[in-house]
C-alpha cells in the first residue's frame, strides 16, 4: 500500500487516493517460450487472423494483375488500331488504251493537224498483278510558293521486308502527255483537276504519276516550307557540306539565301534556302538538276543524322508536324507507322535516283526534259515497282522524243494534239517587239502577253516557276559533275551530265 502523499507512479502526480492495481502480463523474450504461454484459443485466433490477411492480400494482387492485363491488352489493341500501315492501292498495273500508232520515230499528232483538246489517253487498271509483300509507295510533293506548281516531286518506295527505301526525283520540266499548253509535270497539280484528271489536285497528280510509272501510288504527301523548317529544327539542325557558294535574294518572295561553300550547320530556314536554290544574284544559273542533287544529298544527310540520333522519342512530334503543315491522305497513325519503319533503317538502306532524261530538250521554243523510255522502264522495275509483274513501255503514257528528235507518245496519242503546245517562239518574238517599261533598278522591263493553251483558256506566263526564280537566258552551260564535292554523298546515277548551250528556260 502506498502512502497517501507518495507519488503515484501510474498517474505521475501526488494523490490522496489509493492507486488502482494494474494487471500486468510479462512474456519471456524467447518466442518459443512466449508461444507456450498463450492459450490454445489465442493461438487459433491468431492463425485465423493471419489466414484472413493473406487471403485478402492475394485477392488484392489478383485484382491488380487483372487490371494491368486489361490495360496492356487495351493499349495493344489501341496501338494496332491507331498506328498501322497505310492502305495499299490494288488498282494493278495500268494499260493505255490502244491507238493506231505508237511507234517511236513517228509523230502521233502532226503540227498541221488542228488540236482537239481531249483528256490524256485513258489507262485502264490491270488488277491481275499481285503486290509485293510489305511494299508501300507514295509521292512527296514540295510546293512552289505563290503559283500552285509542284516544283519538287519525289516518288518513294518503302520495302519493309528487305529494309529498303528508294526515292526517285522527277525533274519539274519533265514533258508529260496532258492537254493544256504548258506540258510540264509540275503544272499537273495546278491544272489537272480542271481537265478531268481527278476531282482534286492531288488525285490529278496521282494520275499523272501513274501515266509516268504504270501504277498508282498508295499515298500522297504535299509539303510546304513550314513543315520542312519545323522538321529540321526538331532534330536540332543538320550538319551538311554546301557544294556551292549560294547568294540569292528575292525580296518579293521574302527569300534570302546566303550560304558559303563548305561544311555548315543548317537550321530549318537555311535548309529551306538550300533546297530551293538554283541561281545566284550575279546571274549564274545552275538549273533544276543541280537543285535536285542538292535536295537528294541533303535529305540523305538529314536521314543519316536522324537515324544516328535515334529520335524514337520524337516520332509523335514528327507526326504532329505532319498533321499541322502537311496535306496528305495518310492518317496520323499511318505517319507514326512510317516514322517507326524509317527509324529501323540504316543509312545505307536509303537510295536516291533521278528519272533518266534528256535535260536539254525543247518543243516550240519551250524548254523540256524528255524521258529516255528504255532506261526509265528499267529504273521503275529496279527501284519503285510495287508489283510482282514487270512494267513495260506499253503500261506507260509518256510523251517524249526518239533518237531522231521526233515527238511521239507511248500510248499512241498526243493529248490535245501538237498545236496545243504553247508556242514560245512566237511568245518570245512578241515579247521582244513589245515596248518595255523601266524597272525600279533602271533596267528595261518587257511585258509578256498572256499565253493560251490552244482553247482560249489563259495560262500564266512561265507557269512552271515563279518569276523570281526564272532561269537566266544568259546561261550557256550547266556545271559539270566534277564541281559537286565527293562528300556531298550524291549517288552516281543522280549526277547531272555536262550540258552545253541549253535553250533559255522561258517556260
């Protein structure tokens, strides 16, 4: 018994009340001995509690695992539904409508004949041709600013089975079998839908490409300058060897290109200038073939650097750029799929080619590039044909010249007749006789009359190019391939031959 004045250790203060006795059970520190001190009822209760806890924990794990499985399955289904390969065109290889004569060396529409403006000769699909497995085709279109022409056209073929990506550039002045006066391939995008070649400019261009290749590409991609600028900036710029001193200004088009020859680290704006350049302020003109070589070399360098850096984390950002700045029939999921396939390639898997042509030809005073049919057919089958059946000249609708300089069509018909060609000889003669006005720099300016396509429809003068980028008539030769440095990595087949005395690019 405690003293009434003694400190109560249980309540920690002095009290007059007697402390309440506390029952204390002391267990031994030894677990085995401690367990023997529990009653059987207590041990049974403990076992029951442990079993219930473990069961509850197991149920929680099963539920969590089930949720994760559902999420993973849902993600896979979503990715497969969203990120997928584009639809392939099953139209087969085209077959031109038979005509009375399609032999090279014969004019299929004589100059004396009156031109009846008809659509291009029809090509019927031949769906019996089977597609190669894992092969996809597309046309990449770079738009010229201001005039609606497609001055950059590249056919692409991706072979996912053999890990190959081939690009074939089409020179913008390539002669094509169309009914209007300016018969250059880059005019199809602007005029094709007006001549029943398709409901839209893109469909018209796909048909025009079918005439040249014998098959319809699966997809189209129309790119403007903002898309290209944003893409280059997204990968942090590109280290590139600039093959020429580039010094060109066009204030009206807000185009200023100033790049020194040699290694340069180009941002998006500078890269666009490089891709567009083909002449300098001093009048030196390098032409469209050199521009194509520069484009191909830069695209390959850009691809090499993008692949070496991986950029897997930027696939979706690339897709967003395409969605914002690119006009295409591909879905965002298709674009992501293409991006994923491209990142699987090595730089050696990517090859560039250019349509084999006589780049120094002309018709009625207008400069054209005429296709070398036999060489072109061989290139089609070796680089971009998505079908197991080989394409022949009979599957094409190409307007070109034979070895004797005679104009002929592989389909046997010149669309619109010979007289539908714009007569640049007459136009230039009229322009030179017209009294000029003074430019702001004091030079004489000659007014060129509007041109018609043979039916009264007016075409813009020089509709294949912007006036600011017109090839200089003082140009007497293109630079030889020796001027292209080796480290620009331009494939041999794309190097331009040496030309002498080309006609003025007045088309």
